[in-house]
């Protein structure tokens, strides 16, 4: 079974493409007026479908397959 650290590391890989978008938004929050920042947040919200396309789907698929495989193996072993 995956450890919390392994799951966290895989999540970082899977989400890495949108990390820079969120980091940029956080940076803007510190140097923009509230009104300008709200506009930037709204622009980011409009980009959500595009951001979804940036996710590392292969990393997520690998994590899911490994986790399900481990769970299935343990269930089989338990019932034998």
C-alpha cells in the first residue's frame, strides 16, 4: 500500500502543470489591488477547463492502477 508521502509525491506530479498557475495567482494576490485580483481570479476560473487539460493524466493513471492493484491483491490474499 502506498504511504502518505508516496501519494503526496504522486499528487505533486499529477498537479504540477497547474501549480505554476496557482503560484502566479498567489503572487498576484500580494501585489494587486483587491479589484484587480478579483479580475485575475475570474480569469483563472474561466480557464478551469483548460487547466484540467494540463493535468498529468498518465501520472494519475499510474497512481490509480498501482493503488487498485495493491488493494485487489490484499483482498485476494485475505480471502484465500
